[in-house]
C-alpha cells in the first residue's frame, strides 16, 4: 500500500476494530488484520485493479468493523444465539400454552367466586392473561440471554441423533381423539337443544322450565352457537383427513375463537341461565353471576389455548 489515503483508510478500519476488543488481544489482532488486508489488496493489484479501489473493495468484503470486532471478542450481537434458540422457543411456547390459560382461568374463577359481574370477570381474566404472557416472555428471554453471555452458565451441548426424532402420532390415536371430540360435541349440542324439555324444574302447571335463557331461542342466537360448534367439529374432521396447511390451521383456530367469543358475549350479557329456572331452584342472583363468570373464565382460557394451538399447527404446515 503506497498511497497515503489508502494507508489512512486501513488504519481507520483497524482502529475501529481494536477499540472494541480487549487490550490484551489488540497486538495479535492488528498484526493479523494488516497481513490479511495487505495480502488481499496485493491479489487485486496483481489482477490489475487500482490501489485505492482495491483497498476499498477488500475492506468492503470484510464488512462492518463492529461485527468483525464482536467475532474477535467472542461477544454475541444477538439476544439469543442459534445454539439456544430452539430450546428457547420450545420452552417459551410450552409456558405460554400452559401457564397463560391457567392464570386466566384461575383469576376468572376467583373473581366469579367473589361475585363480580361477567364483564368484570372477563376484563380481569384477560388482563391477567396478558400480564402472565408478558412476565413469562420477559423472564424466559432474560434467562436465555444470561445463559448466552455467561460462559459458566452455558448449557451442555446435546448431540443430536435420529433417535431424537418425535414418534409420529398413530392414526388410531388421532382417530380416537376425533371420535371423543365428536361424541362430546354431539352430546353437548343435544343437551343444549333439548334443555327446554328436560324436567329439572317445573312450573305450577307441571311444565318443564328450561335451564337456559329463552332469549337464546327468541333471538336465534342458540342456533348460531350450535352452528359454530358444528363448524369447529367439521374442521377437526378436515384436519384428520386432509394434509396440514396454513388455511386449515387458520380455519380451525378461527372456528374455535368464534365459538368462544360467542359464548363470552352470551355470558357477559347474562343470557346463559334462565331466571325462572334459577328462581324455581331457589338460587340467588349471585349464582347466576358466578356461573357467567366461570363460563367467561373457561372460554378465555380456551381461546388462548386455541390461538397457541393454531400457531403451532401453522408452523407444522
């Protein structure tokens, strides 16, 4: 390198690297860099390149000095590196799928027991779910970020072998799950539609008093809800017989979410239990509030689980 401007450019590049590495490493790194840059520039000069252009090209190929310095100093520029990223995402997904719905259900149940209204139960349950999700994400990310940067906290590397591959879910097992879901849906739907005729409580003339609010039939909302249940079941059959795909994962999640939101809307408007049935059974108004709150809490937990399950199925497409 003969030109003053060329030497100055290389000096500036090396200085940008050296100030980011420990002082004890600087002499060796500087010597290595100057040698490699000089050799690369000489190769380009022998190929007929202009000296200034050759140096610029070499430094450009080396890239950002901050990134190069991080490599010399063994200092990661990422929050969680590839060695830990899969373990991080697996643990985070497992915690979000289990902890967040559980927190939402517990908080909703406690609020319902305290006699809060359905809307208050829903709000507290959603708020608790969001707070739990933030805490789980933050603390899990912080833990793995510390492990990434503290050598003594490094997890032992696990050697992967084909034996670690997950066993495929037996078709017979999946079929049994589908049958169980079908039976549960059919029984639940039949119980809903036949509830006005069931003689749990009767009026003065001996006619049965339906446990569910007659408003559901008057407004035809009950048929919308049953239709959503059937749609969700049909998506389960499609998932069993069809190949996994993004539209299928999204459709199944959308059907489950729509079903849950409809039931939450019914509960928050106090249209689940028939007031006449509660009066005939001798239940106080607090029982209706408690039932609405429990329904809302369970639905919120199911919604959160459905969303995460949909995301998992989407990744498997």
